[in-house]
């Protein structure tokens, strides 16, 4: 760990590398304490570069040998400055041979080569490769790799790397070897190896072009009963990429490996995807519907990277959203297409909007706010963010909204045609979209360069005489760090008009009837007016349909208009949105009432709107569930002028219990109507029913009613979704059975790490759990701060998911946060930096609370031994 001042890296300083690497031969003699890494690089001078010297990056490495064209280099032949090695005066053609020694068992960062449960794994994105050997570890250096792995055969019977297995055999001393060759050029961040005792589910799969490929899902022995869904999702992904985009698997073999210690969700290493177990392992006994959906999405995401990320990669890390935004968009479309129905598609879209508002809008409004394509960073690992991923996906979606599905496909085809096996930029992607469609997308660039969530204000005017309806849209965007003033964005605003009966009115513009009842208005100026003619009655506008742009829509809807939209809008996203607006205005009023000691009341209009949607059998259960879900405490906080977490919690609890009380009979009826007897299936219809049923159970629990239903469900459940939902209701409903149920649950699933994560997470986010209880849980034998999933399940669930307790007025939550950030930072800076972000929004609280939060941040910042990761986060928070 370094104590010097961290350096900021700027996008504008990009220079092409002085040397290109043609081939890389790697040898790993694997041993937990002492692994020898030998590399042989053939390099040539890059004609496109003015730089002279060979530049290599290296982390904490013991360098044992360094030879250039066969000659051993001495310390006078090269300079090392921190993590950068410079070799001056090298010839145009170079063979560089390097030997290093590393200690994987000491690597608690899970970045580079590390040991998890006795097995070896690598994680090289973004800059982990340099923790194994000195290398031009930057994504625009793409090379062909051959890899030789050697290890003890007994302990590590399985030896995997990228590409194809070309040779394997025995070695003396009980060791064995495997040689792998990757036929495609790749950047070092896509390298991977696994040396482990694992077993696999495998299958031969026929591609559209008739080729047979081998698919494998590798797991620890006891988990072979949990690989079916990941395998099915992989096959679906391969098919979908062929059908929707004409993209085929380019390898003979594709492997997924599950590991219990992993910093993120999964990693798209070429041909050898390494996954957090959370996104591989599932069977009905241990996984919930949400887990199943997560597996489908992440398996798809990593597979889709094979084209968007691997075949066409990023020139530099500022372009991260080039692969991530695009691949998230692709996995979102995949999940939607897998459901297949319009209403199912709408629910997935609503889930995306919820994530964006819950996590990305706050990020965009906070101290870590950055454009989708950042201009600078201190630690790239801090930029694997909801902005780069989810807002990035919204930006890609907007191309499709502006160009149409066909036009977007043309752009994708041109992108691959132009850039296959290249490392490119977000501008290259935009150019492909523009050129394939003959469109000028110059202004669209601002979505990449400007941070902050734009606000689109709408004003409307109906002229009953001229039968015209005008929509005036004006846009603004709040200042963000380093960007005080913003230029107008190119914003697609999809709109429709509803008549009094709830029907979509036909749209006429300039005397021409628009072919559809939804029209995409293109807002490009600060203020623009759009006029519809032939509007025979005063309509209710449905604005920003399908959430056509990642903006805040400001329109003064009346309650009557919202109820009209909630009951009738043909656009399911806006139908849901109307309900959210109705709920939010009440939640804000209730919060204020709690803060000021007023009386709490909830109007019948709202309750009746909720009842109506609950009972509307024409709607899918999945839609009714999201329509009945209240905005989260985080969302209410974001909308509050000054955040009062306890008041927010009480207001929301009041509303939940009022719904439970007033709709009691209907909730019970829906619980009965939405049972899913028979064999468990994670499909959208069944999952929707369980979701609605379990939400009904939760509302009753919020009112402390009918807890016997939850008890019975807990005892009888045959799948984890129902079991865990029931347990949640018992705990949140403060049932006298809660403790017993928690104990039973623990005993039943003691051997299932992912289930025990749920057990910790539920307790950490329970309303009664204060910091003392969390400390007690940390003493539990199953708690292990070194395992990221476990740390997230307890520490993150408390700090991010239990605001009323975390933000306790005595500051005990912040003291705890300080301790845990510092403790984690010594082990795993990436995970520590994520926890550090829990105080991002400190400036929005009451002054005394702000003081306590600031002093916690200062305490972390004052620690001399911080990683760059945490240093960047707390420095920006305090700036
Ligand atoms: N590229 C992966 C995400 C990922 C990023 C960094 C990691 O380690 C620091 C691991 C995974 C994805 O988008 O799935
Ligand atoms: Zn990704």
C-alpha cells in the first residue's frame, strides 16, 4: 500500500503505446506460497506512436530475471518508478523474457492471482495482470497468448486458461501440466487461469452455422446440483446473440467457473468466464426468483461481452462504458426477450428505471458524479459504477429509440465491420451509429461528456377552439464537480395523449397523422415547443413513455391526472410511474408530518387506487407487484429537501401498515389466489405470482396482521423464494416466532454460503437491528470479513440498506462505518472503497448530522495508510 499522494490520470493525456505485443507466452508454476511466473513477449515498435521507450507496469512483484533479445538486463538498463518500468533505447523488434515470483495465498485483494478455498483463480480487469508480471498492461495492447500451467495434480486436478486446450500431461513430483492457446488477440485484462479441484456440468451445443461447441460450468463438488440454470442461460444467450444480432461464438469451447471469493459479479475473460458463485449456483431449495433472474442476466452479460468488449475492446479505461453500457443494454434486452410478453418486458423496464433512480441518480448528484465517459480518475476500480454501467446502457438505448430497432442494428453491424479485433472509443461507436444511418449525432456526444441528471420541465396548453395541444419542454442540468455549466442534451422524449376514457388519442403533427399513438419528440435546445393538432378533447399527456431518456421529468400533474394514467395508460412504465408519483407526494407529506410532530393520515383516494390495481385481474401479477411497491427510503431521501432518515422510515412504515390494515381482506384473498403449487419454475408468470403474494404478506406483516400466514408459509415452503419471504415478514413483523425461524433457517442452510448471506442480510436490514446487533453478528462464527459476499451481506446491508439505524442520531453508525472501512481497506481496497461510498450524500442531512458524517469521513481520510481506492472516495466526498 502506498502512502504517497495518489496521481490523477486524465483522458486527454492518452498516448498510443510505444510498442505493440504480437505474442505472449506465459508459464505458471503454481504454488500458493511461491508461484513462478515466466513470460516471453515478442514486441515491435508501434509506428503510430511517438514514444520511444518500452513501458511495463508491475505491482508488488519479486523480479528474478529480465532479458531483452537474450541479454540479461541490469539495473542500469531500465528505470523503475513506482509501478512503472521504462526500458530505454530498445531496438524495433524485441523479445522480452521476464520471471517474477508472487505469493497468491497472501493476496487478499482478490485482484491478480489469488487463492480461494484452496483453489487458484485470477481477476485481471482492470489492472490485475500487473500483479503477476511486468507487462504493458493497458487495453490497447492486444496480443496472442499461449499459456503453460503447472501444478500439483492431486490438489489441482483441473487446469484452465483462455482459448483451446492443446496439450496436457504428467510431470515429475506428482505435478501435471496443461497448455492452452487463445486464437484471438486480446488485452491482458481478459487473461484468466484456474487451477483447482472442481467438477463440471458439460454439454455439446450446436451453433447456427452447424459447428459443435463444448460448454462447461465448473463448480465445487457439492454444488453440481446447482448448475442447470446457468447452463440453460448460457445456451439461451448463445442462441439469442445469433438471432438478434447475428453474432456467433468464435471458440470451440466456452467455460464458466464459479468462485466463492470474488469482488464483483463476474468477469468476461475470453472463453473462461469467472463468476461469483452468487451468479451461477441455483436450485429451488436455495435460490430465489431474484437469484434466478440475476443468473440469467449475468450469464448473458458475460457471454455478450465476447463481442462487445472482447472482439471489440476499449482503447483506454475512460472508454469503459463502450463495453459496459452496451453490454448491459444487451443483457437487458436479452432478459426482456426471454420473458417474451409485452407486459413482462415492461416489468423488466420498470426494474431498470428503479435501479437507475435508486442508485445512479444519487451518484450523479453526489461527490463521485462523473460522465458516462469520465475525464479523469485516480483509481479505475472506483469507476465500475452505476453511471458507467446503467446510465451507459440508457445512452445506448437512446440510440435505439432515436434510430429505431433496424437503424440501431445497422449501426451495430457497421461497428463490428469497422472495429473487429480493435481497441476503440465511445466516439467510434457513435460514428458507426451516425454513419450507418446518415444521421448527425454530434450533439449526442454530450451524453458521454457531461455528468449530472438532466431535468426536463414540461408545460402544456390545450386550445379548445383550435383543437391543438402544445407541449413546451425545457431542459437544464445541475452543476457537477468540475462542470459548472452544461450544454443542452439531445433528448428523446416519447409522448402519448390520453383521452377521457383512458384511450390513446391519435397524434397529428403539421397536418400529418403519426403512425403510432406514441411519438418521440427530439429535444435538442434549451426550450422547444411541440404542437399536436386535431386534438378533439383536452388530453392527459403521458410523458417520457418507456422512460425514453435518463432524466427527471418535471410536470405539474394533478392527482386526478395521475389516477387517470395509473388506471389507463397503455404505456406500462408510465402507468407504474403515475402510481409512484401518487405515493411519493404522500410519503413526502407524511415525512414532514413526522418531523414536525403532526398527525399522520393517508387519504382514501390513494388507498382505493392501490386496491384497484391489486384486484385488477387483467394485469399480470408481476406488474401489480411493482405497481404496489412503494418508493424506497433512499428514494424518498433523494426527494427530500433535508434528509431526516428516522422520519422517512416512520412515514413509509406508516403507509405500509395503513395499506396492510385497509386492504387486509383483499391482501389475504390475493395471497390465496396467487399460490404456485406443483413443481417450482422460475419463469416470469410464476415468479410474478410469488412476488405479488409475498408483497401482500409483507404488507400484512407491516400492520402486524395475520402473521400466522407467514409462519405457515415459512414451515411449508418448498422453495427459497417463499421461505425467505416468509422469514422476512416474520422478522419485519416482529413476530414472536422470528427468532425461532431465524435459528431454524440457519441450521437448515448452514452449509450453503449464499443462503447464509441472505440470513445475515435480512438481519442487517431489519428495522430493529442497531449497530450493537450488527457487531454481535460480526462475532458469529459464520461471519468472515475477507469474503466479499459475506461482508456485503452484513456490513453493506446495514450501512446502505438500513438508513434509520445506520444514521442513528448518536453517530454510532458512522463510527462503525469508519472502523469497517479501515479494516476492509487493509485486506481488500476495492470492497472497502465501495463501503466508503455509503456517506456520499452527507451534505443533504441536517446540520448536526452532517457534522457527524463529516467527522467520520475526516477520520478515514486522516488515516495515513489508505489505499488509492478509499483515498479517492473520501477525498472527493470532503471536497
Ligand atoms: N467486466 C466485468 C466486471 C468486473 C470488473 C472488475 C472486476 O474486478 C475488479 C471484476 C469484474 C463485468 O462487467 O461483468
Ligand atoms: Zn460487463
